[in-house]
C-alpha cells in the first residue's frame, strides 16, 4: 500500500498566508517598483520628492525587509507565489512520471543572480529617458496583473515576456525572482537585522546531510552561525523551507526553532494590518 504523505502545519500556514496576500494584495510588488521609478525620475529631474501611495508601499516593504528579511518575497508577493505554484505543478508532474524535479540553473545561478541588477539598471535608465509608460505597459508585471483580473492582455510584448518567465519558473525554482526581478534586486540589497538571517549549527549537523541546501529555492548554502557569515542573507527569501526540512531543528534565525511558526503568522498579520490601514 502507498504511504500517504503528511502535510505539515508549516505548509498549511504557508498556503493560507500566500492565498490571502495573492487574492487581496496581488499588485504590491509592481506598486513598490513604481515607487522606485518615481523616486529615480524625480531625482534626475531635480524635482521635489513626492509622497504618494507608490512610495508609501515601497517604504513599508523596504523597512519590513530590513527588520524581518525577505518575508514579502517568501510569502506575500503574488508574482513569487505564482512562480512557486507553477514550479510545484511542474515538479509534481515530473515526480508522477518518476523523473527528478528540474533544476536547470543550479551552478549557473550563482552568476545569473547578478542579471537582476542589470535588469534594474536598464529599466531605470529607460524610465529616466522618458519611456516609463512604455515600460509599464509592456512589462510582464502588467500582463500578470491582467491575467490575475481574468482580463484580456493589452500588450503582446508583455504577454510574451510573462509566458517566457512562467516557462522559466516551471523549469527552475524562483527563476524570475533569482535572476530577473528588478524589485528583487532592490530587496536583495537591503541589510537584514541579525535575528532574521537564517543560519545553522554546523557542528550539530548529521554527517553528509545536505537536506537544507537541497530544499532551498534560492540554491543557497545555509551559512554556519559560528562563521558570522551574512553574505547570502539578501538572496534568502526567508521562506523557512530549510527550517521545516531539517530533521534536527538545526537551522534557525537566531531564535528557538519553535518560534518560527508563531513569528511567521505574526509577520503576516502585521503586514496585512499595515496595508489594511493604508488602503
Ligand atoms: S523577487 Fe520580485 S517577483 Fe520574486 S517575490 Fe520578490 S518582488 Fe516578487
Ligand atoms: S538539514 Fe539540518 S542536519 Fe542536515 S545539513 Fe541542514 S542543518 Fe545540518
Ligand atoms: S530555504 Fe532557507 S536559506 Fe533558502 S531561501 Fe528559504 S529560508 Fe532562505
């Protein structure tokens, strides 16, 4: 008889948080990115900086990222959730066919992760040169937004890019987030307070175990808490998969492992309430 796979409490909570943010706040990432474009345009035009809902969303997400790591990317961004959903479907189909899940860019990913900074620079340069509306209309973000509203696409280029990105997300975990997302580039540059950086107690590890590294959608080598190495914290989505996977509860964010789930729920509630108050 086939053994039924148990669904963990962590997975159930994750799905609930993601569903709420996906349905209620599907455009936070593009709103925040518009905030960045506006600030850069205003600075280059030497105009006085204007505070509006785009800049407000950006500031909330940046501060939240500095305090809690990339919780937004891990759980609350609708585009990230779409990518994880697509990868989940593709890897489930492959498992059913008894094939290993695809991970096409495991090695190249270490270089390709810098591509998102190039994308960020190119997009900002286009905005400075006055192509801001064209960038907005033809971006995969806009096509995703139309798709989310179950409306017909209004740009062939944007739809094509969205389909390409979706195909990439089916092949590689967090393909768009790791390699191409300009908003992800900004988040990855944020400093993260020490209690939100994921580490492990290497001395306590099971010999030859790599479970936490293998499950990591960002393809990171989880750093040791003894090394004081925070170099990968910007690339970490704070998704907690490494924490859920470790058989020895050896991965942590500086706080006892049992606090991870209550903290996760707490972060989700705080971010949700902030946006409820703002909008
Ligand atoms: S990297 Fe970009 S698309 Fe991915 S979760 Fe973060 S903001 Fe969303
Ligand atoms: S899963 Fe746990 S025991 Fe295994 S390498 Fe990672 S931290 Fe160590
Ligand atoms: S699995 Fe762990 S190290 Fe990898 S992105 Fe998620 S939280 Fe960060």
